[in-house]
C-alpha cells in the first residue's frame, strides 16, 4: 500500500531477498548512509522520534503516518 497525493493505492513491487536478518540490516544501513537525502535523519539517529520523522520527511516512505507507526512499535517493544 503506497500513498499518492495522500490517497492509499495498492501497488505491486519487487523486494530484495537476503540470506539472513544480518544481511538485511547491513543493506538497510548502507542504503541510508549512501543516499544524501537521508543525511539529516542520520544526523539525529540518536533520537528515535527525530530519526523516524527525519526518514519520513526525506521521503523514505509514502505513508504520511510512517513515523507515528514506527514510534508506536518502539513504545510497544519497550512495554514488553
């Protein structure tokens, strides 16, 4: 589900395949570090709220509630 001009639209997309979770995280970090558009988010990576909204503002996800959803997951994990 992607958002185009604020409207949710179903899209078919290809995803990368990894041998394990470690390879997935390494690729994610490399992706962020090598894309200039995410440098502001990385600069505040020590603050999960600023980082999540930094990714959202840089266009990481099309969902306008991306950062709020990520932060809700963080809160849930802390509660467990």
